[in-house]
């Protein structure tokens, strides 16, 4: 890694979120499968299934940029039936 900067990281959210995002992105690129159940996929000590599930259920608490990254890069969407499902939140937080 050395001097490589993660251009997708935004200092508005914490490095733990970004770490799980990148681990999930790498897993998706390598295996082609998104983890969906807690406790099934642990990478470098991070439960990626729990992370994905938490964000699908807590979509409304995410910043619009985080929602965009999850949808556009990872293919994660809010859980069906949630207030956020089928709507786009364009408000700045």
C-alpha cells in the first residue's frame, strides 16, 4: 500500500466504516458473492455479513454518499419494506 491514498474515503465517516466497505468490496471482487448473514464471513476480524445487514436495516442513518457507495459499488440496497426502500434521500446530513 505504501503511499497509495484511498480516494473513496471521506473524513466525515470513520475509518472503521471505510475498512469494512473495502473488505466487502475486495470479497465481492474476489468471490462474486455479497455476505448476507452475520457470522458466516469474517475477514481480518470483521463480520462482513453483520456489517452488510446492519446497513440494509439502518439505511436512513447513512449519509447520501455512503448510500451511493453501498448501492453503486457493492449492490447493497435498503431492506424491502423500509422507509428508504424505493426512495432516494437527497438531503445533506
